[in-house]
C-alpha cells in the first residue's frame, strides 16, 4: 500500500474515531464512570477499523488539506455528541422525575452521589437511573448503541454538512417527548401526596391541637414509598416504552443528520 493510500485511510480513520468516541462519552452505559476511558478509546478504534472499508468522504482529499480535516473533525465531534445526547435523554428525564418525587416526599435533603456520573443526584432519581440502566443492559441497549454507530456511518458519510435547523427541531421534540414521559412517571406519587396534603390541611382545621408538621413528614414518606413499591411493575413497563421512544429518536436523528 502506497504512502498516499495510507494517508487517505488515516484521514478517514481519525474522524471516525472522533465520532465514535464522542458518542461513547455521552451515551448511556458507555458514558458512565464504570467504563474506563481506555476502554472507550480502544472500543472506538476497534469499531472504526471495522467500518473503515466502507467509509468515504464527500469532500476533497482530506490528507492534503489540513484545514478541511480539522473542520471535518469538528463536524464529526458534533455529530457524535448529538447522537449520544439523544441516547442519554431518558436518564436525564429520570433525574428530573426523581427530583420532583424527592421534593414531594420530603427526601430532597438526602441527595446522594450518583456512581454512574460521580455527581450529586436525587435519591429516587438515582434509584430510577440504576433500575433503568439494569433494564437497558438487560434488553440489549448497549448493543443497540453500537448498531446505531454502524448505521450512522452508513447514513452519514464523513464530513457531511450538519442541518442545524432540522436537527434542533428534532432535539426539541425528543427532549419534550422524554420529559413528558418522565413527568407521567412521577405523576401518580405526586397526585397521591397532593391529596395527602389536602387531607392534612383539613385535619389541621378540624383538630388544631394536632401538629400536622410532625405527622406529615413520616406519613408522606410512608405513602410515597408504598405507591412506589406497588407501582414498580408499571415503572418497568414505562421504561420499556421510554427505550422504544429513545431508539426511534436516535434513528430519526441519524437520518436527519444524513439528509
């Protein structure tokens, strides 16, 4: 193989590695701290080698134009971040739902460290995130992410111009859909606790001597956990619907980026 051919292959291999690595940085499971950065880079290089024979660039020879190569690397990084971000929207919405539940139940003061991201997270949001991650791996979500990477190289050639307006509209729709599902996930508990607050307000009017503030906190925690335990099978079903929606929007994002 000639030096010119080697440079041409390297000019396609490097953008491919950048796109895959950016996907792995923010994608669910692969973007967690439990996956070492060395493993992410190694897996990115391995997948890039697997897709290298079918890669082609719509631009002129990148190996002779360093400015164009840098521009292509930036485009590939943005492409990977968008695909990975849409893939991780579900887990962001679970943090929002957990924050709402913690605030309503009275656990907002008991934030814990999320082992997946290493940041402070609401208690129930952390529980939902771990449960969703287990289900995600159980149904083969990690394999779906890798399949989406291969599909992205088939639909989106190296150096494809980004369609900002269409992509922005799709991201807004995806965020809206996932957040609405997350709010629906928290709605039964929120409704029950609202009725509990109404009942406590009525009791405080009927029996002024009773300290409803002392009674309210353990009562709301007990009712909240009871509803969570009873509705856990339904939560798993909702997670499955959320994963289906998530994969649909990932596919839509890839096709939008590819025109």
